[in-house]
C-alpha cells in the first residue's frame, strides 16, 4: 500500500510539473538575462564582444554578430548584446522621427565626433534584425519584449506593418508603414518609444508601454 501511494504521489508530481501546452519561444528570458548583465556594465562601456567583433570584417566585424541574431543558438544572445550596447552608448546616438500619413520616417545615427563605427554598425544590425523578426513572426518566428503591451501588439499586427530601410555611413533611415489605423498608430508609438530609449536609457527600457487607442477602436 505504501509503495502504491508513493508511486501515485510521484506520478502526480510529474503531471503537475509538466507544461500543459508548448511554450512559444520568445526572448523574454533573454531580456531578463540582459537586465542582470546590465548590473556589471555601465553606460558608455559597451560590450566586450562587440568591441572584439570590430576587429574582423563584414557583418561580424561591424557588430560582433553573424546574421541577424534571431535567437537560434547563440544568435539571440548576440541580438540582445547589440541592444545592450546601444542603450549603454546612447549619448553617442541621435535620432529624428517624423510622423507621416501612413506611419513614420526615422533617422538614427552615430553622433560621436568623426562617427563611431561601432555605434553605427550596431544601429544597422539592430534595425535589420528587428525588421526580420517582425516580418517572420507570422511564420512562426519569435518576438522580443513580449511582456511589453506595445511591442507585443506590433508583433501581433506584423502582417499590417512594413519597413523600408536605407543605410548610410553614420546610421540608418527607416520608413515605417501601417496598413490600418491601428498599425499606423503602432509604428508611430513604437518610433516614439525608441526615441525615449535613447533619451532616458535603461529607466525607459524597463518600463511597459500602452497600446494606442486606435487599436481598441478598430
């Protein structure tokens, strides 16, 4: 009898611990990991991997990453390191956002004297990675900042938004378009929040952001 009760309790514990449905892969855990990592790195230091990567050439040379860092294997860590580097070097970044009838046009560039190739490279890598993540989300891809309502909404409306990217020496120009009133508001608010990331740093990065009213009224 004791053996039977023990076996029943053991199986019940396993059943309770097992997930009821597959957990969709996103980068929430990686976000938390990078927040912990931030405690050992101050603004302006950047990331050693990024600095070491600059010694090479091509995509690896400018950002310390290979590909666009979609989170498979080591890519997700590299993707988050680029974000980490940008926030910590935000004083070397300038940004201009203009809202349009269909979305927004953003210019983001390295404002350091004579341009900082590390910062401009991280900017280009980050924009390319974000565009790829949003475009592939509807095909089973993943999202970042899934805990932030605004970012989750951008990914949830990924089929209604598009981006055209133009790189220049110091940074990148992005033309964002929303095909619905909700999507238009999402890309405009996202652009404004990214500007706040640059102006306020980690204080803003750690905050959630509301979904625009247009998404509730559509």
